[in-house]
């Protein structure tokens, strides 16, 4: 039986959040498009699930209500489903020297924080107002050490990056991971001015009544007639237009938005580039590593913990504290409906660039590590009453030094202006950044 042939304006490969947002803007532009997803579900890793009365998030636990997100939420009719975090979620903690310390978020709190000695505070003030920016590419460690010194870098910056990238600050590129921030620092010629402008645009933390899956479901509904699941792409060819082959269909289009994992790129594009260039494309794609990340959801009776310790978003742990978990968020403190019967729900993160061996551990071994370290950090007096685990062997793409140059080389090898990248390994993993990237894909 002959394959069905379809002529389109745009083909979007991959039905994760990047693909769905690309589809959202393709529909707004009035384009004839298809989202091709290899699996039987849409949304990728962005998923919420209610298990035994506990609402868990399998990747992003919260969202930022930035202007671009707010606009999309309104247009999708989700405003009444939005829930904002509790006020105590503004409190953040760092585990250092066997104690939880409140992260100082204002100049006044910085001056009186026990985390910083006077020499560190003086170095911080010098960096804010007097230190000149560096134009060359830097690691995140180099950037923060340049401005604030090694102590600040290895305490605050390291903990922050554990929470965002699960990465190693001595390898991650500041220019790639925080490209907008780096450029604004160069533009303002002052870190203080950059931070002041950033502070004016702080977006509140939010989610939805039934978790972030509501966002995915609304995007899926918006593009429902344009989504094809169980459509694994086998080959892409290009002459006057693109031809995309799946097992069941043949699609033709003028433009492709590639939103799939990077390991799929070399084989799918092998017919579109010269044979002698293909090994280089393989090498470049393999040079972008992913860090593993495992999430452990643990519930306790409210009598098991001093609840005052949970009056915040959660805590992060710098690598120099030699713990195996990266940190934890207090899920039931951030949003009210995450656990039944006033129980405490904590989501713990373990793995990352510094603990790749986590993929070799059994679920029982991971539980043992998490329970021991939570017990020691939060002084928990009882055993968990419920526990659940999800492991991502390849969770977070690592933007190591030279990442932007590698992406440019990939684009140059493909050498086709109508083949666009919109994946989390390309230029940003945060959901507001993905929405922003998707919004300009079809601008004239």
C-alpha cells in the first residue's frame, strides 16, 4: 500500500514543549503545519501525575509568570486555572557547614548574613560597582569569581547551578547558559545595573491547579488537528522543498522546525549534507552531553518534621559540602494542594554532572541515600509514609564551554535557512526562554 502524501507549510519534528509552542505560533501565523511525535503522547518530560493523592511533577515543578507566559496562558483560556506560590516560597536556603542558611536576597540581608564574612561582603560590593566586565567566553565559575571571588562562586553560584542545570560550574559556559544576562552585563558595563534591571522584571512563581500538565494539555488541544503521534521520522531529504518520511506517511514542506533530541539529528539529516561533512556533524552532536537527574518524592507525617524548617521554596547544596543529593524543594509548602491530610511532600534531586553514578543505583539505594540525607538535613524523626521515584538518564543538556560555537557549526553544516532548531539543547532550557524562541520562528 502506498504511503499517504501531505503537502505542508511547516513540519515540526518533536512534540515536547518546544514543539507544542512552535505549533502554537505556527497556528497563529495561519500556517498549514504538522507536529510529528514518535511516541504515543505529547509533552515530552513535562508531565504532572496524581498518585495516591500526591500531585507530583516529573520535570518542571514551577513556572515563572513572565509576560510571554502570561500572554500565552491568557490566550489558551487558562487564567482561572493559575495558582501562585505561597508567600513563604520567597525564602530560599543553602545547606552549608551542617546548617540550613537563608539565602540573602536583598542588600540589607547580605550585609548581615552569616554566610558571608566582611571580606566577602567587601569583595561583593567591589564586584557590583567597580569590576569591569570580561568580553571573552567564561565558565560560570570564572564569571562569578571575577566579580565576587572564589568563596561566593563555590557557595552561591555552585548551588544555584545545581538547581538549574545539575551541572559543573567549572565546565558550563556563562555565555551559553545565561547569554541574555552576559550580554546585558556587557551592555551596561556594570553588574549592579544589570541586576537592578533584572529585579524590575521579576516574575512571580506559579503553576496550575492540577500541575504544569494543564499547560501541555491546553497547547495540545490548541493544535489537536495538527498533531500526529506514533510518527517516527525515518529520513529527511531536501531539494526544492523538504520531504519527511515516516513509516506511514510522506510529508512535504518548505520549512522544518527541529525540536527532537540531538542524537536524532545526524541520521535524519544524512541525505541533506555532503557525505564528507556527516562525520563532523556526528562528532558535534555527540559533544553535547546530558546530565542524569533522578527525582524522589517523599511524604512525611507533619509530626515528623519541625514545619518551620519548611517555610520556604527549598534548599540547594554546594558541591564542596560533599552531599550526594543536589537539594530539595518543599512541594507542599509552595502550593497547597500537593499532598493530602496536611502531609509534607518533599521533592529531592539526586544525580547531575557530579554524580553520574546515580544511573547505576537501584531504586532502593537511591531511596536510602535520599532518606538519610533528608533526615540529617531536616532533622526528620520518622520514616516516610510514602515515596515515589522517577529517573532521567539523560535529563539536562550541558552547555559546556564552546557550546555556542558548536551549535553554529551544526547550523553551518546543515546549511539550510529553512531548517530551524528549537530544542532545549540549542539555546535555553527554561520554559519562558523556549516560548520566546518559538514566538519568533515565523515572524516575517
